[in-house]
C-alpha cells in the first residue's frame, strides 16, 4: 500500500469519526430541545386546565365534574400558547394545532395523594406530585399528569423530527464527500513533491548522481528537497574526486612501476650492467612508491577522522628552529638561504609534535623545490586572531598564478609539472600540500596561501594555542 492510499484512508477515517460525532451531538441536542419543548407545552396546558378547572369546580362544586371536564378537554390537541376558555372545552378546539397529547390528567388531593374523583389510578407518586399544577383557589387540589409526561407528539411533530434527522445525515454525507474530495486534492498536492523526491532517490540509487529535485516554496518538504539536492551534489563531487583520485593514483604509480619494470628487465637482459647507479635508480623509484602509499594512507586516515594525534604544548620557536636547521644542508646545495624568524617569547601551540613537523617539513620542501638558485626561504610563527598561532613559510620563487591558486592544496597538483623529477623526486608525490591541509584540519586548524607571480608565495598554517 503506497503512501497516498494510506493518507487517504486515514483522512477518510478522521472525516467519518468527526461526522459521526457531530451527528450524534446534534441528535442529542435536538432530542433534548424537543423534550424541553414538549415539557414546557405540557406545563402550559396544565396551567390553562387549572384555571378552567377552578371555574368548573366553582360552578358545580363537584370534583368528578372537574375530572370529567379534564377528560374531555385533554382528548383534543391544543395549540402552543393558546389560552382557551370553558366554551372551548366541549370538544370544539381545532385539531392539529399542537402536539397530540396522550397524557391522562387527574385531580389529586395533595395531602393524601389520592384522586378526588373515580380513577384507575389509586395513588400518585411523589415525583408526579412535584410536577403537578395547583388549581387556583383550591389549596389542596392539584392537576397531575399521568403516563406520557413529555406531552407526547403528533404526526406533524414526528414529521418535523424526521426532516431534521434527514437534514442532519444529508448534510453530514455532503460535508464528508466535499471534505474527502478537497482532502484528496490537498493530499495529492502535498505528496507530489515527495513522489518527485522518491523518483530522484531511486535515480541516485541507480547511479545517476546528476538527478535533482525541483520543489518551489517554503516549508519542511522544500527544506528536505534542498538538503537532498545538497547531498546529491556532495555525492557527485565525491564521486568525481574518487574518479580523479583513482586516475591520478594509476598515473602516479604507472610511471615508477614502468621505470622499475624497464630497468629490471634491461638488467636481466644484460642491456644495463648491474652497477650501483642502476640499483640507485631502482631504489629511488621504490622510495617514491613507498612515499606515495604512505601519503595516501595518511590522507585517508585523516579524512575519515581516524588519524591518531598525541597533542601536547609545543614552543613555536623550537619547532621553527628545528625545521630551518634540517633544511639548511639541502638548501645550501641549491644555493638557497633558509632564515628562521625568532617568534615571540613564550608562544606555544597545542599539537602533535610529529605531525606539526611533518606539515612544516612539507611546506619548506615545497618552497625549496620552487625557489631558484640564490633565492631565500624564511619561516616563522606569530600570534593570529581568536587565540591561534600562525606558522608561515615564505619564498621568493616564481609565484603562483591567481587562477590556479585555489588548486595548490588539491591532490597531485603541481604548479610546475616540468619539475616533477629532480634530485629530491622521491619526496615529490604531488600530495605534500594536501597532507598539510588534512593534518591541519585534523588539528582543528586551517591552511592558506598568498602569492604573486614573480614575487614568490607565502603558505601558512593556523592552529589553536590552547587545548
């Protein structure tokens, strides 16, 4: 059973329960009102009878005569609000004016509770006496209603009630039908976006990551559609990145593997002599493969949030001095000067010392590769906003074009592909800056770069100064 059918069934049940409840309440109200009407009408008749009965008793002095008059008077229907006189008690009242009264009225002594004239009723109840009407001028004589105490109802009254009940049920059925039709339209309008969303979900599940939901307006469903589209965009972006990553990895592994295979095959075929230089070449390729695999593993661990970090308080100046010292020998071989600025005394940062050195090592190594002979590389640390510490590395190399500046932290991106292989090629996998970014994010920090073509570049990392 689909969602539309379930909603319509639920809507129908709600309408049915509501209409039945309203019909029941109206029926009860009509019956109560009609009962009050009949009781009031009967009370009015008994009051009129009491006035006429006093006249009859004054003229005849006989309670049997009064009872006989009551029997004749109550045998004819009366009109509501009609005040008849004795001349009308002889049976000349017009029929059909009011409810047909089937009640027996008798004259009773209030002290003994016994009828004052011959009657089939031997004694009345306390409740009947309480509803009696006294005969004016006669202290102990009252008129008591026996039998149908609501005053009964004639054909006209019953027909009126039937029409009222019929109108109630016709109105209920009409209202229910209209509500069901309107509800069906509303349900269709509400569920239409969900059907679109369901279709797009199915397309995404089948691999069509370009599927999107076009839902206008505001509200929870529109927000759901917006979140779905954002999720689909993220999935598509991740899939594109995955495909690029696989292609890049295949490309990066293909070159060193091809070199290894070719050199080893040449050695086996006797083309290349088994000399130290050939072995060194093969060894360098294995170093590249090892570094590439390690870098990819670290990135995967960091991006998945599973990279273990042993944070501790580190003096920024010590780290800067250590990195500068470790690169001076390599820089000197390329006629490059490495300068470490002395940070502010007491400047500390909360970080994993090994990972922090790895990030700075990658930044300085990148600067060495892109700084020409006779150039200068400087690094240092300074206070940043929001209680952070910024480590920076600056070179005076060729700089980076503004159009490709956002790509420098992307996987396998190289600003100068022609320099992919050099004396330090085993460390140049194209993942160095990407490693810096993911490690900084794992620390809760950020990275950035500022560069001008022909003037050089300045890379920086911002980390928290406190845990």
